[in-house]
């Protein structure tokens, strides 16, 4: 199709495009190579299968939060794949006359139809996103407006230039029409034009389309559209457990604690930054953002990417001293200290970006290296260090709540089938103590062999860890693990989701880092069965080991705690307990199940002042009020406190907030 000199010129265009594409990719690879090492990528075939399913079935974008938007993304995604294939065809067509990738096959006919179909769908998709971004203007979309506009314009003119070419190609060579319905329709208007005119337009339109497409390709690595390459790679290397588990620091060996500078991040953190598609889904579901705080998980990632690119000359050669600290240069105080670690952001992110560890990493650096943290945490850390609980009440008083209840204690029993973990709230908080008493009633009624640790028990360390005090966390963990070893604990019942998550998912990962605990006991941690109270009570009811009198017609709702629900999949059990208590009286909150909205206490924020924006518990309380429920069931002492306070603030104290254990214990037959 092209003359000799045109082929030379076209080859130069290809080389220039390849250079413009490869150079920014090379820069990013140089940055990625500077990231700290991190093992990812085990279970290769499972990862690959999941990634292909997420990408090609678009499970990544067709999520509940934005199904319609997801479909528009499907149009653009498959449109891009189709036009990428056509670009290969066009390129070869330049060198080989009348080249067609799929020859005279049935698929070749079908493909010509698919291209026309996606020519229409891509324009619809681009128009939809342009309308959303520039007319509706949701907060989630307010970054890189110029980049977005350019992408939409390029998508449309790539499509239009293709149709221009296709119409003249079919008019000049009708045998190439195949099943191109749109091309045939457009070319019908060209009948009667002189052959010379058709031939001239055929070539001009070919060059025009090819130059626009190659310009687009050269622009891609400079834009957020680059996520079409980095996104699937990021999905492949995902770690869904990073929502609920923090990586332990080797206190003995680490030279830097947490994330002071970008060089303290791993290559996966850098990849996260390069994979963000700026969709803003994470921001939409973030309770901190929704309550008007300065934290947007999207901006955490967006600002990190900009920092990496701006600092690449210091980053790539590893010039640590020339790098500015991430805090406060990249992440501000109001961002770092307002995250509840609820994991809603990670749950909805289409490309599996891990926000929480970046935020907690900066907290660790601030607390452990700089001794800087919100002033009110002074009391929290002091109390934890002196009495191993956030309230600072003498540790010897930990079992005072059992007075007159005849609760078995491990020190007297030696060992039992179950250890009932009471936790700090269960020991010292007035609402938590009521839950602890309810649990004792249920366990006794069910005839289970259990005991508590009493005054020996220490805080599980969840809040300390999420507030960045990893050293304190590991100290508390070592003391508790020592007790598990002393009493050869095999089963732990928790009624606090934070304790549950910590014992089940985080203590076993400390293996090898606890010099005072024998290796055999560290290895045994993964074998200890940790049972959340909702998963214990539900089968007790089902098997008839405990029976309840049916409640009256009180309308009930349930607030899913982040650490039972989204983080650990305890979704069905609480609902089955409610169904056993009050059949037909249940109503869901607006945000429910995996999409639950945090109460505001997670991530250690129970112990900070919520001075920025609205109170998160007020937002959740409004959902409780809107549900019309008379009783709000919870399964976490922190959530119970937050909802109780929120309802009191809203003068809705008539709506009762009770833990599921209390509701069951109150109804025991
Ligand atoms: S974990 Fe929760 S609070 Fe923290 S950034 Fe993500 S959505 Fe926001
Ligand atoms: S982090 Fe994920 S959810 Fe948030 S804007 Fe980026 S791609 Fe979207």
C-alpha cells in the first residue's frame, strides 16, 4: 500500500513512537527497582487465573458500587483491545498490500463486525465518562482533568479517523467490506466519486488514523491510561490479606522503622502508585473522607505517584539524604491520623491497591523514629506501657468484673478446652463488661469448658499496632503468647473483632521475631483455633445447645464491624443469630455486609480526638435511624460504644444498641 519512501517514513514513525513509549516506562522500571524487596507471586497459576478473570471478565470494575460505570469501562476496555488489534493490522497493511490479520476466515468476518460495534461503544463510553467528569463533576473524579479530557478526545478521534478510513477503504476496495455494517453504510454515500479521489482519501485516511493512534500510544505512559498495563500486573501481585494484616517489623534487625522516605517503601508500593486509574471509588467509600476529614485514599496514592516521578533523580540512584520525608511533604497530618483501617478503600479498588499499609507505615515512622503523634495519644501509650490497657486502670483489676459470677480462671484451672478472651473493653468498659457477662452466661448455659486469663491477660495490641507502635504491639503479643504457651491454649473465643483478627491473622506472622518464646510455641500459634463469638453462638443455637425465647416484634438491624465483616468474612453468622431471635424483624442498614460503613473507632482512633470534620459515628448513626430499627445489634465493643454515643448525641437514646451476645443471653430459655 505504501511506496518505498513512505515505508521508510512510516518505519521512522514507528521507531519514534516506540521511543516515546519506552522511555517513561524505563523510568518507572528504574524507580521500581529501587523499592525495598518484598516476596509476592507464590501460587502462580491461581494468581494468573484470578487476574485473567478480573481483567477479561472485567470483574475488577463491574462491582456493586458502580455497575453502570463498570459497563462503560467494559466498552472502552474491549474497544481498546479491538482497536489495538486493528492497529497491528493497519501497521502491517502499510507494508503488505491488502493485508488482513485474520485472512478469509469466519473469525475474520466476525472481527470486522466487532470492530464496527466497538467503534460505536467506545464513543458512547467516552461520552459517558466526559459527561460524568465535566458536567456531573463528582468529587471522586477531580484529578488530572486535562489528562482525562485529552484521553476522551483521543478515543473519539481515533474512532472517527478509523471510520473515515474504513468508509474509503470499502468504497475503493469493496471486497474488503466483510461484515463491516457501519463501514458499508458510510461507504454507500461515497459511490460515484472518481477512483482517483477514492484512492487519495484511502491513503490520507490511513496516514491520519495511523498517526493519531501512534500519537495516542506515545501518550499512554504519561497518562493515567497507563493503568491498562500496570493495573493487571498489580492485580497479579495483590495481597487481599493486607487489608486486615500488617507486616511485622523485625525490631532487632531493622535500621528504619516504618516509612520515613519513599526509599522505605517496597516495589509493590511503587507499583500501586503506578497502577491507580484515578477512579475515586476508594474515596467514595472512605468514612474519613465522607465525614469531611482531609484524608482521601485516592489522593494518598495520587500524591505518592507524583512524588515518585518528581523525585526519580534522587530515587533511582538511591540518594536517601536528598529525598524529602513523606510526612508532611506528601502526606499531611490530617490524612495520616484519621484512617480507621476499615479497609473499605481496598475492598472496592479495581486494581487491588493497598492503602492501609502506606498510611500505617508513616505512623510507624512518626511514632517510633520521630516520637511525633497526636497529643492525646500520650495518655494512651503511657497507659498501655504501664498497665497494658488503654484506660490505664491497674492491671490487677482486670478481672474485677467477675466478682460474684464464678468465672473460671486459667491460673486455677490449669487448662480448659476454651480460653475466653475478655479483652480490654470486656474488662474495663461498662458496655464491654456487659458483653463479657453475657458471654459467660451463654458459655455456662451451653456447658462449655472455659476459663479466662483474669489479671494475667494483656491488651492484644491491635490499637497500638495500628497507631504505629509496633514495638509495644510485639511486647504485648509476646506476653500473651507466653500465656498461650503456659496454658497450652488450643481454642480462643473472642467477642472483640480486633482481638480475633490479631490472634488469628497477626500473631502467627510474628513467628521468628519473638526471642523469648520457644520456637515450638511460635510455630503452634498458627494451629490455635480462634473463634469469633458470632461463629460460636450461631451453631450453639442451631444445634439446640442453647435455646432462645423469640423476641417480640422489635425491628432489628445489624451493624457489621469492619474486622469481623469485611476483613474476616463474618457476614452470614450474625444475621442467622438475629433470624433465630426475631424472625422477620430484620432490616439492613444502607451500607451493609462487606460494604459496611465504619463506626469510626478502628485503627486506634477510639483513643484520639475526632476534631476534624463531622464525627464518623454520627454518619453511621444516621443510617441506623433511617432504617427504622428499634434495636441495633453489634458484635464489637468499640462499635457498640460508638453507636450508643451517636444515638445519644442525636437524641435517639430510645433505639437500643446491644451486642449479639447480650441479645442472646437476655433471651435464653
Ligand atoms: S482504610 Fe478506611 S478510613 Fe482508611 S483510607 Fe481506607 S477507607 Fe479511608
Ligand atoms: S486507589 Fe484504586 S479505587 Fe482509588 S482511585 Fe486508584 S484505582 Fe481507583
